[in-house]
C-alpha cells in the first residue's frame, strides 16, 4: 500500500504486484495527486485534502481489506509507504497530523505490518520531535561529497549508527 500527496518523494517499485497494491492519493486544490504510473489492475482511491480523518480511515480500511483478503496477515506482510507527511504538515496543524498518524501506525502494528513514513525536515525540527515517539527508528539521509548516506536512530535501544553510504 502506498500513499501519495502533493509532495511525492517515492515511486512505485517496478516489481510491485498490482493485485496486492493500493495507492491512496490525497486530493489537492489543483485536483488529484494521482500518479501517472499506475499499473493495470492496481487499486487507487483519492481522498479529499481538507480533513485528515478521512485519509486515516481510508488507510485503515485498506489495511482491513488486505487483512480480510489474505485471511490474516503474516508478520511484515503488510508494507505501508506513507510518503506525504511533509505535505500534511504544510496543510494541517502538527498535533492533528500526530493524531492521524497515531491511528495509522497503531493499525499497522496491530497486523504486525511495516510502515515507513517520509518527512523532509531536519531531525531537530519541532515536527520531527513531536512525531518521533511513534516510530521504532528514525533514518536520516544526507549527501556528502555527492554520495548519499544514511544514519539510523533505533529508539528502543537508544542506538545511533554511523553515517553509511547508500
């Protein structure tokens, strides 16, 4: 399952199975943020941009649908890519975004799924500090001498990795 907002930072993988993939797009004032690369048979829905609750409920409904279709999900079988957190924060109060993401992350945990949420802000920003407690890890990305790098912060173990080239 993928979400897409006005500020998309990820594309669908080429090997994605359209029968087991859903794209949930959030509408914008200019229309839909629907990707043009949807494969034949891939499910997609557009949710209005004005309120967060319908977006959260649509994602949760999609998780419920996948769980029912699979007659239960194995650990990590559900993979959620939520790549529009930045645009949500631009259009909504941070605490409302927190509540919405809390609903979604709670449902992902209930089915032992994996979720990754993209937020294009510095790690020391107020918004990151507000949202960080919901997640098991925070991954920072940077470019150093034209080399993309990542650094992981594992919250439960209070461990931070060195910068590693991608």
